[in-house]
C-alpha cells in the first residue's frame, strides 16, 4: 500500500502477513458464427480464490487500512473482461504475451462529458488503471500487480480545459499507485522455502536491475521507484503517471506524450529474465508501445550485462 506523507516519494506500508491465493485460468468455447477463425470462439477465464492459512488469525488484528487493502486486492480485476477473447490481446488494450512473460491490463475511463462515455474502455483518460506483469519459468511464476487510482480530491479539481486563440490545452489528473501486490507461485502447490528456495531468496535481483530502461527526463524519472523484492527479483515502477499530454514540456498531442515503463527482473534458477512493459503517454496510457523480454543464462549474466546506459530494445 502506498501512502503520501508530503514527500515526493510515497511511503510504502507492507502488510504484516501474506495472503494465500489460488490462481486458476481455463479456456471455454462460445458460439461465434460471425467469424471464420476458430480462435474467435475461444475465451480465457481467470479467477483468484483465497485459501485458508496460518496467518488468518493474525490478520484479524490488522488495522482497517490493511484489511481494506487486502479486500481491494482480492476484489479488483486486472484483465479487461470476465472472459478474454483474441481481440483483447492487442497493444492498444495493454495485453500481450512474449516468450515466458505476459502483461494484462484494465482501465476505468474518467468520464469528462457525454462523448467519453461512448468511447472504448481502452481509451483514456482513466480514473483507475490496474496492470499485471509476470514471468514464468519451469513451473514457477513471479507476478507484480499494480493498482493506480486518481485521488478523489483531484478527480474534479484537475480536470480542466483551457482554450486560447492558438491552441487548446487539457490538464488531466495523474494516476497514483495505490497498491502493489507481489505474487510468488508454484504450479499446483503452495510453495514453501524448503521445496522452492528460489522463491524465497534474499531481496533483490543479483547486482541490481540487469538492464535499466530509459525513463525520460530527470523530472519524469523522479516519479519512479526501484524496489528489491523477496525471491531474487527487482522492480522499477512509476508511482505517479501523468495523463496530461503536455507533461514534462511535451506538445499538446497524445502521440508525442512522454511514455512510461514498468520493469521486472527475476532470476529463478538457470535463467535470468527481465521484462519491460512500455506504454504510451498522455490519455493513451493503457496502450502498449512494446513488451520486451530479455533472457540470459544466470551463471553468465554479468558477462553479458548491457552497458548502453539504458536504451529501447531494437525491433
């Protein structure tokens, strides 16, 4: 849970005990006579079911804020529909798979006027945005789930439009990180340190983030935080994401707005993975520019560590 205390960088409040959750995905077929492609009749469904654990009694004494954060995590969805279809895996919706990694996303549009109520759900600006970034390796999975919200007091006060004789500029409220959920999982079983030690390693990726991505100007870079996570992983995440296309001195044009990146670096065993989720800027913040995955043999990772100062992957 993120909490602002007057500082630029938010205070991170960690729950005292972990949640035990069963994550289940399955595919169903539906009637679809409008398409000649069989994949259009398939849907991917996902559910997360809380499980009993030895921490249940301890959580009874948690403060109200902690209980509310747990409830938000369990009740919120990070995918666009109850049943995901093939068309949902397009860059503009923020969902994509690449190799051993994937990302899914959901946004709740910020209703400015009657016209925005008729636009697709993946078009911004947004009052809420939730995204998940994951890496899978040999029956193990490491996920981070990020829940961004527009603060209620900023919902109205920062949504303004100014018109001059030369151009129209819009000031939209920023999305701020409310909760970060870290998921360490094994297929079919509840992982333990004895059986799955790689999920319970000391905090942080070996030697820090393997290939730091570009994060824009110094002003924009100040809105990121680098976290070392239990399980041999590190994550670079923006804790504040501006939706205003003019942020950081850019033109009033969503296509030229400063984009954002979320990075997860994890070394489960023989391989080291880094996935970068790079999205558009401005009101198109849900849309993916690229989902980039690098994989290197963990024993030789330092030998091949990039030294380019942080560049986008060549396409």
